[in-house]
């Protein structure tokens, strides 16, 4: 999981997620009371799917050491964000 390509991909997805959050916030302000459009729903499912897969890879890679390594606080934050 600690590979430069994997970390780069995760950083790009986080940046895209930030841009998407700005887009959805703007959409919701301009369309109060309307349901999200299909694009927004699809992107949201894609992002959640990516984060679930990333978390699964981390759990497999670290095993029982997921909660007791140098990145344990980041792992706990990731787990909390994905589960909520």
C-alpha cells in the first residue's frame, strides 16, 4: 500500500473529491429542495467504492497491525470516514 503510484492515485482522488464537494455544494445551493442529479449520484458511489477498496487493501496489507503502526491515527480516521 505504501507505493508512490498508489499514494499519487489516492492524492488525485482526494483532490477530485474536494472539487466534487465544491460542485455539489454549489448545485445544492442553486437547486434547493431538488434531488441530486444522476451524475452526482454516480460520482458519489464511485468515490465511496474507491475509498472502500483502499481501506480493504490497507486492512489486508496491515492485518492486525492496522491499528498499531506509525500510521495508526490516519488509519483510524480513514476507517471512521469510510464507515460513517
